[in-house]
C-alpha cells in the first residue's frame, strides 16, 4: 500500500474546488490521496480509503458551503480518533472559498485544530504556505515581504503581458488622464476608439495602472476567437474568477446554457467584488454590446475597453478618442526610444524630417526606429523619395519587402498562427521547423512580430503590408498549416487532444478571412467535428462549424449549407439557446434546393423533432419524427434512422411508457446495424437496458449496462457516460447491491454530465446512498455495542 503526505477528505459537492487545491498541492511536490485520483476501478473502495488514511500522517478536512458530507464526517472522526489514541496524525480543517463565516462553529470536533482559510479565494499565497507547512508538520514562519506587490486589492496575472503592452516609462498622458476621469466619473464603461496600431492598448494598460488599486483586474482579449465564438471569453472569465476567488463554475454548468446566461451566472458569483475589467479589441456588434452590458451591470466594476469604432446605439458608454500622436508626442516618443535602444539620432531633427502619418502612428514609428538599427535613418528619409513612400503602411511594406525569403515565409506562418500558444502547438504534435524559430529571432527586433503571453502576434499593419508585398504568402502558409493539422487529426483518430482543437480554431478564422474555403473544408471533415463534439470540445466545435458554414456558403454547396446549419442548430440548442437554434433551422429551409432533396428534408424534419423534444412538445416531436423516418427509409439512411428511432424512444421513456420505448430502441439498433455511430449506438443500448430493468429484467440490464460503460470508456465517449453509470447504479440498488450502486454513482458524479437533469439525478442518488450507508453503519455499531449478532 503506498504512503501519502496527506489524505483529502471532502464533501462530493465540493469536488471541483477540491480538485483544484489538490492539483496545487501536487504541483508543490506533495503526494496526496484523493479518492477520485487514487482508487482503482473494480477494487473495494472503502477498504482502500481506510488503508490510505492509515498510511497518511495528515488529514485535510475540506469544508465548503455545504459543510461536511456524511461519509466525510466518518473519515474525519476516524482521523481525530487516531490522534486521540496516540497516533501522530495531524487534522487540518481547510475552509474553502464558499465556506460561510460560521463554518468552524458547526465543526464541533474540529474547532480546537488550527485551520487554513481559503475563504478569500484559492490564490491566497499565505494560506497556501500555511497549508503546506501544516502537511509537513512545521510552523509556517513569518510572511514573505510584499514590497513588490501593488497596494490594495488582489490582481490576476499582470494585465500587460497578455496584451503585449510592457510598461515603458512613456505614456500619452493627456489621453490617459481623459480616460481615467471618464472611468471614475459615474462608473459607466469607457471605450477607447481609434485606428489599428494607434496605441489604444497601451493607453488601456496605462489607465489601468492608475485605477487598479483595491481592485481585482480581469484582462481579457475580446478579438480573434472570442469575437467569432463568445464562449472563449466565458471560458477565460471562468478561469480568471476561479484563480482569483475560487468561484468558477463547473464545466457542465458553464456549457449547458446560452453564453450570455453563462457569463451572467459567473458574474453573479462576484457581484460584491471590486473589479477592473479590461476588454481589448472589443467588437461593436451585438456580441460586443452584450459583453459590455454584462460587465457594466456589476455593482462595483470599472470597465475599460478598446474598439475601432463607437458603439453607436449604446448611450451608457463613454467614448474616448485615441487620436494620432501630435508632433510633440512623436518627438517625445523618438527621444524615449532612442534612449532605451541607444539609437544615434537627434529626436527633434528626425521628427522634422518624417512625414506626419509616420510620426503620428506609434506602430509605424516604432517599426521605422527598429529599422534604423539595420539601415541608417538618413537613408530611410532621403529627401528625393516620393512623399507617399513613407506612409505608415508603405513604410512597413518596405520593411517586409527587404526581408530574406525565408524570413518572409516565417512571417506568413506567424500570421497564420497568430496568438496560438506555443505549448499548444507542441502538445498537438506540430513541429516548428528550425527556419521558423531562427527567423523569429530577426523578426522580433524589427517589430514585425511581437511576443505576447498567448504566443506570438503579428500586428494588423504588418499583416496588411505582407499581403501588399506578397499576396500569396499567407495563403501558402495557411495551406501548409491546415495540411499538417489535418494529418495530426487523422493520426489521433481515437483520441483528439484538446491542444489540437485549440490550434485549429484560430487557424480556421484565418482561412475564412483569406477566403481559403476549400482548404478549410478539406482540413475539417465531418468525422473530425464528430470527435470534437464527442469529447466535449464544444466551443471549438461551435466556432469551427460557424467557420465551415461561411466556407460552404462561399463555395455554394447546398447540401453542406443545410447539414452544417443543422449541426450548429443541434449543438447550440443543447447548450441552451433554442431561439437561435430555431432561427438556424429556418435558415436551412431557405437554402435553394433544400425542399427538393429528400435527404435534406429528412435532416430538417429530424432537427425540428429534436428542438420540439427539448421544448417538451411530444406531439410535434412524434409528428416530425414520422416525416423524418419516412424520408430516411426512402433514402436508405440507416445512421439517420437509428437517431430518429432513438429520439422516439426518448419521448416514450420520458412519458414512462417503457414497453413502447424499448420497442423504439430495439428498432433503432436493428436499422443501425454494425456500421452505426458508436456514440449513438451505445447511448441507445444504455436506454434499452434501463427499460429492461423497469420491465422486470434487472439481471439482463446489468450485463448490458456494464458492457456499455466499458465500451464508452474504451472509446473515450465521456459525454453520455454519467447517464449510463447512473442507470447502472439504479439497477445495482434494485438487485440489493448498495456498495456497487454507491461506487457507480460516485463515478458518475466525478464525470461531467451533458444533461443537467442527469447531473441532478446523480447528485440526489449520491446524497441518498451516502446517508443510507451512514445510517446502516450507525445501526450496526449500535447492535455491536449491545452484543447483538449482525
């Protein structure tokens, strides 16, 4: 039996935050026992937990919003009894972020132990230091000096690093002063507007420096993948709130609702916290307006954003124009950069020779000054050059044109992989060629590529200049990257890494932007979308499907225009947005040729049936299913027939008509055959087994469910696994096997559930079985004490 540094005892309702704290301890080098990590499936769990507790010198009693769980209560009492009986056992109460202030008053047998307090969030260094010291059996000592910390308020990671806006000692004071005054006037959001590359992000960060005291900073990029699919922003906010306060939402809670509702639910958890929210590159469309309103609605939240345009119909936002730099600002900027980089130039003289649009444009001016390290400034500003040669875009284009071919090729690849984290590239299996990394070493000093926290970034002005100089460069690089990603996806047929999904999503946006629709369609076939969906990469799935819809609209492929919209409609309906799902279904009906194709009409009827089912309109569901089955039978679509009959069975199962449901499920399996999609087949088999249990064949149901669960795990089909495990637990309980039932329902609780109804059912059953076990054990202890036989 292995030994551990600490045994973690927790309430199953706090599993998500306990996981995060356990990961922090693991990263700090501790070997911790967490049942979700350490118990071997198929072995008796109770004996293994008792052995682990006996082989741990320390028990961490986690206490969250719900107090101690019934089984946790027994574990902690065993640890306390071990200490009382003379064993060297430390019991450390750990107050989790959601624990009430009165938590210790209710822990009557723990109130004499020194506790660790994480009620202010898991990002409390002093609390974590105390916890680590307690596990080692040492005093924590005095706190570390905090001279480097900013006064007042917690902060997330440095807000400048993600935006590539390092503090330089030079700022546009007049604009920063105006932005600061607007932000503190009445609390309305402040939007910094201006041309690309004009310095809005630097003004944003400089203003934030003046306002961050006493506030937690959330620095969020609102462009790129976020603009295309807002769930990327929701995910980012969830991670930031989790790190800052320990108040993130579980993944299934986050995804099973429309993204504005998910964002609102997250922000409601920090409604009383003083926040400073930075939104860089915010779009002025409905998505951008919704994001702005969501943060502006918080009670004590300052919002600063950058955008290229005004929010024309948003009257409660204050707009601050970030204008081109004045000649005095440009001269001051040259002097500052010359001092930092030791350039042999006279700022006033150089400013007098430069054309206004270069002197007034920070990115163009920075690029010009960077090139004086390679070409003397006097040559760059020769008086015989035409006046338009040194325009901002022409200047950068000239710099790009002078690059060696291999450097320009690397710049094109960097533009395709813009802001993709290098760690994701490596994890996905993409090998960065030596010429790429070698070229970056030259491109960065020339200010053509910049390092950011999320990878590398090619400024918009540089991308435009690259397209001017070599219009085919980005397209060629895109084809190379897409071909490599498609090959990696084919190699990872059975298991798609999350990093591959994360890389493909932003690259798809480049394909849409450049009009490389056929390359995108070829690189993301339907089977890849299926794998992303089956493995829970839903935000990437939605973004890629949206990108593919733009591609097939451009290609004019009528069948794909319908099928992809049906895919997107189904997924966003599952994510809680039935209004948009119906709108997509209506768009499908307007696609030319959709009404003439039996296969496409079957797709639409099936989707209308699914949406009606979600809205519990069983009559409409069965009517549309009848149309769908007739059309799919005529076209010989066995895969579609399986799905249609499975949905029919779900309608009957919801009504409690088990014989009719079982008949529909058997029909689905019969028509699907051996070539049926594994996920739909296994989900149908699990549903059929549940019906069999209801109809009096629990032994047969157990065999079917055990095999189904085994296959789901073997194929990594975790989406429907909680439902199958819950059904198995119910049948075990019916057969008088409570220990197996409890083990199955615990496994179900530890696996994210797609359906909130399944998750609630699992939580209720887990609570019931754990309490029943506690009552049974207490009764047995009572009989033992009285000398009664068991």
